[in-house]
């Protein structure tokens, strides 16, 4: 099947994106949170990711001064809190309290993670790129904490149990189920096995 395309104005169209909560904080100040969709993996070895933040955000200054943040991946049930943290600035008060979220200590960085998120990724910034509307912070992953419910009895990571939230073009979505395993399209078909059908 081929699609009949319509030209669309050039814009951000790489969706779905994570709907993530970035937590940050500095000594003597309230910890803060902001929602980011502009984030992603950028390098495998060392593990690195990026977040892009507009310079006017309260969190931008905190992250720039401290050089660290935590990228927290929320589950679907936190959709309302995620939206709230993306609508209200930490300049107006404590967003952890207002959103009903708990700042928790995480490894390797001094700012808190979000207790209600099943995955907390502690990050240290290595570079800042000013791209126009946003500063892109490139960061090394210093530690990853995952809830033990996401590991099966063999210690394998079961991502689908996290029920993560994502964002696309103005709306929040939950992920669907697994559609296949990495490499399954080129794996040899076992008799009676579930190799993919070619279409
Ligand atoms: C779904 C969603 C995604 C967002 N993604 C980003 C982003 O990637 N970068 C950014 O600078 N702001 C983003 N925002 C806006 C900030 O989260 C928002 O301005 C927030 O209130 C800033 O908080 P602060 O001033 O306490 O730092 C997003 C908001 C929503 C609702």
C-alpha cells in the first residue's frame, strides 16, 4: 500500500516522542520539574542523551548552573501531572507539591528524581548547543534506576510493564503492545515458529 501525500509545513514531526519529566535543583532552592518532549538517546558508548530546553524556562538556569538533571520516564497514570509540569513554571511555587510528586534521592547527582516514575536517569551535562529557540543539553548518563517490578524472574528488563507515556503533536498517548523483537525479521524461521509474515 502506498500513501497519497499532502505537503505539510516544515516543522517538528518526529513523533511519538517521550513525555518525560526532567527534575533539577540547586542548593538552597526548591527542586523543580519540567515536562520535555524534545529529548532522546544520542550515543551508545558512553551512554548519552539530549534534552532541549528554551532559555526562558526556570529549569534552564538551574540545569545550566548545576550541570545535572534527572530524566524521569512517567507511566500513563501520571499524564495529568506531566501536563501540569509542562504548563506551570517553578517560579510560581513547588511543582513537586502541586503535582503530588515526591522528590527522591537518586545516584550520582545531587538533584532529586521523581519517586512516582518507574525509571530515573541521572545525567551530567557535557555540552550545551544553542540552536535557536532551544538549548540542547548533551549529557552523559551517570546512573539508571528502574523499579524492580520491571524486571522479570530472570532479571530481564520488561519495558512493557512500565506502561510509559508518550507525546505526539499536541496529545498524550500510551504505548501499544510489543510488535516484535529486535532482529526478528532476519532470524531463521523455526518449524511452527512465529517468524514475521512478509507483505
Ligand atoms: C507535552 C509537553 C512537552 C514539552 N516539551 C518541552 C521541551 O521539550 N522543552 C521545553 O523547553 N519546554 C517544553 N515544554 C514546556 C515546559 O515544560 C513548560 O514551559 C514548563 O512550565 C517550564 O517549567 P519551568 O519554568 O519550571 O522550567 C513542554 C510542555 C508540554 C506540556
